[in-house]
């Protein structure tokens, strides 16, 4: 009997061990995997370290608001392969990747333009698209242009309020802008109370270098490595000929030939831009100093944040690198359009003009939210619910603002911001926002207007609800704390922007033709007409060859 009890006990222990082994979780999940993946509604796949904590913050806010848990999974490499084999419902892709290969593999599900409702649709220039279909929702908008510190401009001209000058720099022609650049360089070499005319108005420099302007050595913070900055400028040439990405994708060889005048303007602007470069040790001309040595991307950042350069040609998302260079820099940043010496005959795209292009910045999204058409139906439905919540619900837009801190595709100015604009007389770009936002499809808006606290706590009868909400539309604006993001938002809501178009060119054109063509010319202190003609010819040939 005793032996039988021992045997029975052994069997029970063996069964328990078996059950424990069967239910044991994998203690070695793949890198970046969600800790509670089995209980998640779905998992967001992505490959950006800078987004990892931001997406996780949005996911936590969604769980707090709805009780539904979602995971975030980071892939340092191999995201496309994981998307193909693991069939996640949703992923965030980088616009710099060869997204055509994703599309060819059937990894992008088409998204209806009515996804968010007709009142809050994504503007046509901001979708990630291919052919006639829309396949990616812009995650957060970035602006491309000449970034500058308004405090630097104040010290340069010895006045506190530079609103009128900034407005004229936004509106002026290419020739006016380059005249301003030349005047600044003259002032750097020999400071005096000289005058410069911008957009028909005269402005006088400070008698001597003071404050932030003391260290100026040149106008633009650039390097031969600033390939993205040069691509940003090319968007203006493309916008002169093509209104939408789909038009570029469908272009024929004669369309490329027809863009020669706009490309010539871009070549001239690139020549002028790289002839006025600032370094931390003085002005830098094209040649050995510009191409070699220690003058890299980070050195250009240092030149700008250190006060050696007036303008930084780049993206508003580069601001994160400004803080790495100088933690005290960047409280009062703004942005100006990249301009081209375009004639009206160069501009044939419908609905635009040389004047409009000269006062517009480029607005795009570095990252897109995309849906996998091969995903499990339940997970796919949950993923769509989350994205709609993020962009259309008051709590969702508050979470968006907290997590990403920038401009959503459906951003509108907060109500109190609009009231201030109506009472302002400064001629600020933002005064145009109410009518122009509707023209560009930037309607719908974010959460109830006001601070994030008021978004979450406004009650019926308060200034931020009721009639105020009706005046704003279904939802109002939210407060953006970052000065540079606010500047981008002003261009966006006023309609003074053009879409990013370079990414619609054949991928090889961006990776090979354009960048490599410039490499041959950075060593030349001066460009001849023949040099410019060679550049233009190379760009056009590379494009047409990419079509075949």
C-alpha cells in the first residue's frame, strides 16, 4: 500500500511538472518584442529608435482611456521581412526606405480617403501613395526650409521685434532673399549700420555685432554631407511642374524634359546656397574644407547652435539634434521657405505660381502609419480603431500631443490662438489660417482648444466647450509648446506649403543619381554654366533611365 502511494505521488508530481512546462512563457523573446504580446489587441511594428518611447506613450494612453492593451515592437533591421512573415496588423515605416518594394510584396493595404470621415480627411499631398491608391497615414508632420533663431535676427538688427522683417523674408522673391544673404555677409566682414531692402521695405543693421550675432561667420550651416537639405530644395523644382506625387509617378520622358527650366533654377540655387557657408572657424567655401576634414553633419549642427550661421537648411525634426549640441539653444526658432529663381514660364503645375512657391515651406511626414492587408481580421479592426481614436477623439489628440509634441495632419489653431490672430496687426503668416486650412484639406482638427489640461477637463458651459467647439468645428486645436513646430503649424494652417515630392522619383534617382552628381562639384570653388548644364542633364537622364 505504501509503495502504491509513493507511485501515485510520483505520478502527480510528474503531471504537475509537465503542466508547468507546457504553460511556461518564453523567457528569450525576439529583440524588441512586446512583453505581453499574447494579451495585446495588436502590436505596432517599427524600426525607429526615436519613435520607440513615443509610440509606447501613445499605447499607454490608449490603454488608460479604453482598457485595451497594445504592444510596440522595435526592429533595428529586418522590419520588412518581419512584416512579411509575422503578419502584424500595423506598422510605421520610414519615408526614406524603398517603399515601392513593400508595395510590390503586397504589404500595404489601401486606405480610403474617408477613413477619418469627410471632414477630417488627409490632404492629398500628405498621403503615402502609389499609383492612384493611398497606403500610409502621416504620423507627424515636419517642415523643410531655412531654420533660424529669431533672437539671432533681433541682435543682428538691434531690435526686439523682428516680425515685419520675418514676414518680408517669407514673402520676398529669390533675388531679394539672396540680396539679403549678401548684405549679411558684408555686415559680418565689416559691421556697420547699413541698410538692406527686403520685399520693398528697408531694414538697418545694428552698428556693431552684439549678443548672439557676435560669433557669425557666414549665412548657411551646411556640409557636403547635407544630402537631405539638397533634396528638400529639389521639391520646389518638382512642385513647379507637378502638383502631386501621382503626377510624378505617371510622368513620361517629355514631362521630364519640360521640367528643365525648373531644374536649372534648382542648380542655380544649389550653387548660391553652397557659396555662403559658415563654419565654426570662419566662412567656408566649396573645396577641400567643405568636402573633407572634420566638417561633417554634426559640425554643421554645431555651427548653427553655436551662433556661427544665421540659417540652417533642414527639417524641423532636426531640432532634436540641436538640443544634443546645445541644451540651452532653440527657445525661439522659426523657419523660412527655400526659394528658387523661378520664372513664371517655369511654373506650369495647376494651382501654383512662382510667388506661391517662394512663400511656402515643404511639409511632409518622415513616418507613415500603414496597415497590413494580410493581418488577422480582429487585430486589423482593433488597429484601425486605435488610429481613429488617436486622430479624432479628444483624449486621443491629447495623447498625440503628449507623445509626439508636433503637428498632426488634422491640426488647427486653438480657439484662443485664432482670437489673438484676429486682434493682431503684425501681419503674421498665421492670420490667413482659417480660410486656407480648408482649401488644403487641413480641416477637422484636434481636440478641444486650449492647454492639454483643458482638453481633458473642459466642461459644458466653459469657454473651451459648447459654442467654442462649434466655432472650431467638430474638434479644435491643441497647444504646441515647441517654437519651431508652431512655426511649421502656421505655414500649414495658412496654406503656405507644398508637399514633399522627391520621394516619388525612382528610388535609384535619390540614392545614386542626385547625391553622386553633386559629389563631383563640391570641390569646385565656382560653377560655370557648363557645370550647371551638366548637373541638369544628369538629373534628367537619371530620372528617365529609372522609368525603364
